[in-house]
């Protein structure tokens, strides 16, 4: 069973291939992805790595968490499940009702 890890505080120069290379020293990397900003195309400074089993994931956490990466201290831990996001509609915020919006005169 594979194990997904969160890797934060990455140097902005790190891409997915470099992330995979970092983690491959600790076992078989199933996938590695640096999260990119969709507007700028620049790294957001974090990513996710999926290791082939829990022992390799634990080895990667122990080996990489707190290590220096381009002057930044890596944060590596188990990835948490993504939280459900609510809708963006706000009660009473229609344009005609003026809900919550104050005009500045």
C-alpha cells in the first residue's frame, strides 16, 4: 500500500523531477508533483510525493524533514486528506440587497 507525503518549504527552483530525485534515495517513488501557481506558472513552494510503502515513507520523513534545501528547511510529513470546500455563495450578498458591502462616500 502506497503512502502520500506532503513536502513543504521547497526552494522555488525545485521542480517535480528534482523532488522525485530527493525522495528516491529513500525508496521507490510512485509519483512526485510540485504544485504550481496557475496564474504565474511558478512553484508554490510545496508538493506531494507518493512512496510505494509506509516503511519507505517513514524513512523519507526521517531523512528529509528539517534538511536544508536551497536555504530553506524542508517540512516533510504524512499528507492529510483534502478538506471539502464549501460553495462561495454568501448569504445576503446579492448586488441589490447590499449585504455586507458598504459604499465609501
